[in-house]
C-alpha cells in the first residue's frame, strides 16, 4: 500500500507562557491527532488524542526538549493535508517504536507534518482543514504508443518491465551492472523512497536521494516483496556489504528454489523462551527486537546449507551493511505458526511463534 502523501496547511503559534505541545480544533467535528518524535529508542509515533470542536488538548506537557515534532490529524468528513514525514500508525491507540517496515509489523505508514520549535519550549498547533485546491490544467495530449500484440505482448506481461523514464546514458553515475537478485522491500523516508535488493551477500540500495527517479521507485514500491527481479543501473558507491546504486530498469525474473521458505518466514515472531525477544521478517529484512526496541537490522541471503556446517537444504546468511555479520541459519516449520531457527555451529534451535 502506498501511503497517503499530502502537503500541510496548519498554523503554528506559541504564547510566551506555553510550555507544551498543544493542538486546537476550530472545526465542528472531533479531530484525532497522532504525534511523532525522535526518542532514545529511535523514531516513535503515538496516537490518538481526540480534540473536541472548539477546544484545545495538550499531547506533551511541560518544556519540550526536542527541536522537532511531527503530527497527523484525522476527522470524519474533514480532510487535512500532510507532508511526507512518514511514521507508522494504527487505527487503535498506539505507541510504535521505529518508522520502517510498518506494513510488515501490521501497521500503516502515513505522512506527518513537521513542527520546528526554533528555540521555543512550547507550541500550539491550529488544526486547519485542507482548502479546496484549484484544478490543475489538463496536460498536453502525448502521442499514443503503438500497442504491443502477439508474442511481444505476452513477453511484456510475463516480464512486467518497470515504467519507462528518460535517463542519462548508462555509466553516468558509476559502473554499469545487470544482476538477478531478490527485491526485499521499499521504505518511504522523509521526502524520498528507498528500495533494497539482495544479491549473494550484498545489499543493493536505490533511492530518490541518489539519482534514481521517483517514478521507478514508486513502481517498485507496488511490487511484491521477495520478488526475483533482473535489475540494471549504475553502481555509484559501496562500503562494507552495502552498494548504493542508481536504478535504471527492472523486470520480473521468475522465482527460485527459496521462494516458499522466504514467504513462510514473513511476519512478526516472538520467542517461546523469552517473550521480550522478537524478530520482524519483512521481505529480506531480518530485524531483531528486544523489549519493543529494535536492535539489529540485517538482510537474508539464501543458499543451500551453511559453509562448514553439516546438513543441507534452504538456509540463509545474515548480511549487515558493514559486512561484519557472520551468522548462517537453517529454518524449519514444525507446526503451522511455529518457527525453529538452527544456527550453524549451534546445538539447540531457537523457537518462535508467529504473533502478527
């Protein structure tokens, strides 16, 4: 799901005596507000505070210690604009640590507006509904492309090529490459999109911050996580086991022998021995969480067996961006909703139950 991406229209003001984050609702319906901020454990979002018509409500009391806060507002029958500062949200009351992998954890990813305090210790935000925008002029009619027929149309349907975008010549941003790898997933970060591929023991990252057109990444965002894709572009830079690329094109490359295992691993898993220990697996992302705080974030590179370890069958090596991760694991599913991870060189499996 592509998150709703909107632009903010709100008035900020602070009285000299105010030491709080306050929201005021001038509309004639109840408005629900969620906030986001950078906490010790990472980016955090909370909601919802209901603000009655014609009243104000404090979400954070006392002197505000941070330089920036973020907020989102919802109301029945009233539209509000929002910027592209993306946080995880839920329809129910929530406190969520981490702004990445929202859908994989059962949450939505939605746009928030920025509040820059500029040295103030408090601020009052007036929740101003979106104004009706003037219709944009109709674009000039582009020449119609000749429709594909026969075998060309069938091949196009099978390959599902990426959207066509005018790009500079191959090699403009680095060494050209073409690889078949696993598309992990995309994240919406602030004002851009970032998408990850895994090939062997490397993580390839394409983003709008590094010359990849937004149209290509928006198309990729709609593809299924764990898709096998043939992707081409320029290798801009690399460090550790992470390569920054400028993505030019991608096409469907079918499946591989590990597709069923990757699909079965997807979800939120909780340790049967220590409920505070959890794992989020989304696409190729393998994120370890302890006491609701994200700890380590690695990617799964699949293979047959683990080097130097007895046994064969589907296994994966955890790949970290710095290239220092060495763990290799076998996965099995003894019963539906239960996962055993056997670490190469270990004797006992780590057992988890699927919780989301």
